[in-house]
């Protein structure tokens, strides 16, 4: 089982006990450092107190279960307004929202396309960009995140 799946499995009930929901877990290398990050969501938004309470609740369990051999930094964060959409349920929840699609290779000279999320099926993403409707295959898309418009 992947570290992120294991951490999600034992963290989810604790997070829900605190009135929040688990958005994502990532384990990444940034430079020479490793980070384990838990991203939270909650109706009305996450604040620093939510992050601190959940960090304090999960930290001893991480020490006990010891799912990561090397040293790492543990962070609990809000999923944020411009959160990454990954799972089918993420796309369903934010259908009709402003998104930014980042591509592995340029399409018509662009690697980033802003638009409105109009469809998601079997990994294929459809956005409306101006008057044009564009569908991307899963293999083309590096990242899809919500986009805040001011």
C-alpha cells in the first residue's frame, strides 16, 4: 500500500471527528527535503485552528505507525481556493466552475488553458473556453485546478 493511501486510511476518521473532510494526501520531495501533507476541506473553509488540532491528533499516530522510513516534514493544510482536482468526485463537485488545465505538451501553442469545467468522463476533461468547447484526453493533462476569478 502506498504511503499516501495508508496515511489517508488512518487519518480520515480523525479528520472527520474534527468536523473536516480529507481532500488529499501527498508525499513529495522538494529539493533535499521530503514532505507529507494532508489537505483538508470544510464547509465554510479551513482555518489555522483546524490545521493545528488535526496536526496534533495525527502526529502521534504517525510516530506510532511509522509509515515512512526517512525523515520528513509533516504539514496539515487547507485544500485552498485553487485546489487541484484529481478524483471523479472532485470534478463532479466542481462542474461549471472556473478551472485551469495544464498540459504536458502545448496545444495550439498553449500549455495552460483557462475555462469552465463542462465535462469529465473516464479521465477525459471538457472545458468551455470563450466560445469554444475543448476536450482533453487524460494522457494530455498534467494538472487541473480550480481558478479564482477576480
